[in-house]
C-alpha cells in the first residue's frame, strides 16, 4: 500500500491543495481546517492506507465540501483508489468529475482514465482518453524543443518515431517509437536508452570494468523485453529497423486490457513515463 500513498505524493495533488487559500465560495463550516484534516488523513493516516481507505477518505471530503476548489484533486485520489480497488465505473465517474471541475490530467493520468474506461466497456471514450494522453505528451515534447517526430502509418495504427536531443541526461531515453492502435487498445513503445544497471551486472559476471550498454526494449503497459543491446557506439538510425518491425507487429495484435477479478486492481500501465518520455529541462 506504500506505492499508492507514494503515487498520491508524487502527483503533486497534495502540494496543490496545501498551497491554495480558502476559496471565497467555500461551504459554510468547510474551510482550510477541513482541507488540512483531509491532507493529514491521506498523507499521515492513523490506519493502513489501503486504496479503499483513501477512496473513502476522498469521497467523504467531496461529500462534506462539494463546493471547495480542492475537491477536483480529491476526485483524482478517489479515481486512483477506485482503480486499485477494481471499481472501474467509480474510477470513470471520479475522473469525469475531476475534469468537469477544471483538473488538467497528466498524460499518465489520462492513460489511467483510458484503462478505467476500457474496463467499464466504454471503448470509444477509452480511445479518446488515450489519444488525449498522447496529444498532451506531444505538447510537452514541443515545449521542451523536441520537434524531430516522424509519423508513420502502419496496418492497425500509427507509429510515432521520436529522437531526443543528446543534451538529455545520461541514463535517459535517446529515442522511442510509440505504437498507437487505430481502435481500442493501449499503446506500446520501443525505447532506446542506456542501461547502467545492466552494464554493472554484466561487469560483475565477467569481472571486467563496466562498459556503457545501450538497449532497445519493447514496453507495453504490462511487460518489457529487450529487442537488442550493444556495448558499441551506434547511431539511432541503426535501431530503426528493429524498433519499427516490433511496433508494426504490435499494431497487428495490440494488447487488450488484462482480465482482473472483482476487487482486484485494474491493470494500469507500468512505468508509463518511459513509454511517454519527456526529457528534462535544459539547465
């Protein structure tokens, strides 16, 4: 359950709540003190912070303080709690309410929304949420000066090939090829990046000094596998054939949402920040 609490902390939701003044249209008897109690209940709970607990805590705040500005962030916490509790329809409703109240979902949150919609059987809306996630990601890339994006049509969808500037930090992503299905389905990516941890493990096995290692890996929302690796300097273009082949194969049979039993967490994307990588800002 620590991971869920960490998700709440790292999304910036609670930081946003803490920085907001008491709204002029706040409910009678529902002011900054209630917001602080809500924050404490989420970030410093007196009981185990299960998804069900955090969902209920957020929903109680929404019910008690429906007109406060902070309820939009509470809806996002409740949506994530619903996803981790296996309640797809509840997650869909909370995401919708957050957006209606002015929340700007991150690309990762949009992917979560798409997963919830797929699980709820709302395929058309799931495609729209997924495409919004990718559109927002492309906007973030443009804002960071990444404009080298090649759009390639393929059977079953499109492939977005992205080259990142070499000024990006060591250990980050050099390039990626994102496969986006035409219809319902989650994206996949071929990611070209250095892998210092794998290089260190190889050095331990061989007894040699660590050498730089670059890998091309295929990432879906649920798994990852290495397509190619090299310890020799190589141009990004030399990986294009393998990456494009893997993404074309994926588009012919995109991964559907894995089935989960009632009450089990919905299968949201693992490490989506690699699939939708945004380079760090230049110092």
